[in-house]
């Protein structure tokens, strides 16, 4: 089964519809780091990362990994080795911090965009994550927590997401 972005405000999966938000500058086939666009395409999903200090382990078929304080996601266009990968925080490399003070990354699922044969500067850290107000994202897809938890129960390791 595939999660489908119906329009800039709706994700569909099976018979379920979820209100969502996407990148501030819409969708793009030519995603670039920092362009605030959500990439167009059909992508697999990564593991679920969650804040176990704030939430119990959710019911899902995805592999669940607790977010640790030293976890980051490399968005450094100069780092060929680590770009668009989970890293241990390193002051010499630019990264997106996963252990945040706000709630947005209490649950995140990496969308596997630009992960195989990674191209520097083509975009990184594209996630399914949480929102409370549906403000546009930097390129991710964001859902309310209650909808995110419903979606987690429905999807599995082979679920894909179609953004177009």
C-alpha cells in the first residue's frame, strides 16, 4: 500500500484521509538543500524514531528506535560521507538535531529521498513528523500527533509514500 499526497493539505492511505502540511514553497522535481520544497516522487520509508521520554513505544510494524540526545541528521553539503544520514552529533558537521525541545520530532519517519547514491545538495532530512498548527515545513510532511499514531498502526515496512 502507498500513502498518497492528494494535495498540499491531504494525505490518503487506504480509506483514511489526514490533514497535513508540506514544504513552504510547494513541491519540486528538482529539490535542493534549503529550498523549502517537498520532493516529488515515490519513496520508501525508514524506521520510526521516537522520544521515549515523552511517549510510550507506539503500535506499529516499523522498527522503532528511541531518539538519543546525541542523534542528528546530516544536512552538510560538504560532507560526502555523512550527507543525508543519521549521525552522532559532531560540531564540525552541520546537522538537524533530532532530540528537540519542541514536539515536532517526538515521532519521525525518514522519507527515503536522496538516500541511495546520495547527491550532495540535492536535499536531506525529509521526514514525516508532527505539527500542531499545520504551518508549512522546510520540505517535510507534517501531521497532527493523533493522525500520526493512527497512520503508524496502518503502515508497514513495505509502505511507500507518493508525493506529487
